[in-house]
C-alpha cells in the first residue's frame, strides 16, 4: 500500500514538543501547501489544523516511579496511535522527544516502509547509551537541537542532522523587559503593586512535577518575602488546569503571599522577571535566551534518583550548562533542593547585576541562532524524497 504523499504524522510528548511541532508544521506548509497533519499534538499544533487523537498531557510524565504509576494507560495509547497511523499510511512519522513512547511507534511504522524521524535527541550521550541500537532500529534520521549531540551520533554511524532550537530563532537577541511587562499588562494585573523586584516561580509544565516542586518554592518565596518585603511573584503555565493547580498549592502552602499566574505568554512573563526559580527543563533554555538570571531545581522520587545516578554519564542537568560545557547557572538537584539553599541563591540573584551570566547567555544565544524550523523541514522532506 502506498503512503499518502501529503499526510504527515507527528507525536509530541509534552508542551516543549508542541512548540517544535508547530514550527515544523509551518515550515512544511510553506513547501507543501496540501500538507495535513495527524497524531498527538498540543494547542499550538492544533491551532494550525493538526488532528490530535489523544491529549498531549496524557504523555507528559517524568521519572521512573511516576511513569510506572501511569504505565497501562500510556501503553494503551501507544498501541492505539500505532494502529491509527499504520492504517493512515502517512508519508513520514516525526516523533518529537518522548523517546520511551515514540521510538516504539517509530519502529512499528518503519517496519511498514514508512520513513521515520526522531526530533530531539534522546539523552543517550548522558545515560542509557545502550539505546543507540534501539534508535537505529526505530528511526531513519535524528534531528538534534544541540551541536554537541551530532558529534555523538556521527561517532555511532547514525544518520543525524543538527537543526538547532526554534526558540533561539524566535526570541530576539535584545529584549526590553518594560515592553514585555506592558504586553502582559503586569502592572495592572499583578496582585500586589510592583515597586521593586519581580521574582518568577516556574515549577514545571506537568501536574506531577508541579505538585512536587511548588511546595518547596512556596517556602522559598516566604523566605525571600521576609528579606525583601516589596518583592512580587509571578508564574506562567500552558493551561488553566495547571493555573488552578498552582493557585491551590500556593494557597495551601503560602496563604499569606500573593502570586500572579498567567496562562501562556511565557516568554513575556519570563522577560518581565528580575530572576527566576525554575524546574529543570525547556524553561531553562527559554530563560537563558531571554537573558534572565535563574536557578535550576529538580527533585524526583528517591527510587528514580537512585537509578538515574547509576546510569548518568554527565554531572550537569540544565541545558545552558550542557551547551556551555561548564557551569553558568547553579543547579539544586535532589538533596540540594532545599528551601534554605534555594532562598540564599535567589536572594543573591535578585540583588546582583549578574552581568557575567547574562553575557554568557547572549554568547550562547548568538551561537544557536539559525533557521531551525526550515532546517528541520528540509531534513524531513529530503528523507521523504529519498524514499520516493
């Protein structure tokens, strides 16, 4: 059976994948105006006409014990989406991140002769390097966001192209915080009048990690408020459900403090801050590109941490430090993720000019700027053409 030449399948495993998927869709549509897109996607992809068969949030799970608790529903979705895509016969399947979910689906479609691409390299250079065999069996090409990742794939004789990160091209090199504050109407919407520093609280984009991290961040906020009475707190999440979750946890843990929570407008919210306390993830890259000082925190179950440490091949976690190949921002992981340590770090960031950190952020941003969406689309379309 022939593949549908204008039907593109994509599976995005979380909100950061939704951003990449939407950018790739736009670039493909410029080359193939008849293109249609199906699979699993988020709100940005759906606004562009993407047909998503399942909610992206059902796949947004991290941590070994956390995944195990939702394993059966995830396996069911994986089986169902595999069957749907097998019957649809797209011209290509692009799995965006979520390797534990996507590589299996990719392998199943590859066995049918459908070209497969994995967009966002699994962290095989950091841990579980034995997955390289699985990657080779599952996808025809890997698209990497970070330059050093391609070197690893080249050494392992795996087809790979470095395309950069779409955010590096979307975000301007120079950002005016006041313009961003006006754009989100911060001075009017802020629960408290802003007369001093604004501290960002970014606990994550998944309910599970927010429930773990935000109670810690609430304690940090209370400590900072005692030391800086005029400080204001803001946050941003991708949907109203998570906004409600943040407000409920905040009320439970810091009822005497106020926080302004935005749905969306993440770049403007980040740029409006003087410093940010964030949970490790794509938000760290966004903050780096927006030149806002931040500290990285992360905590998982003790079982996940124990297993992860035995398998990790790197000693840093956040993207800015990985890209720079040295410590640019401080990381507070697992037992170091305490309210006292985080409070001291945030107090320093809020009361320093952080010029060296901002200079390094700009240097990395300049190096990463490229037409990533177009490069990714070219890689995908070239693969399809090579199989025609």
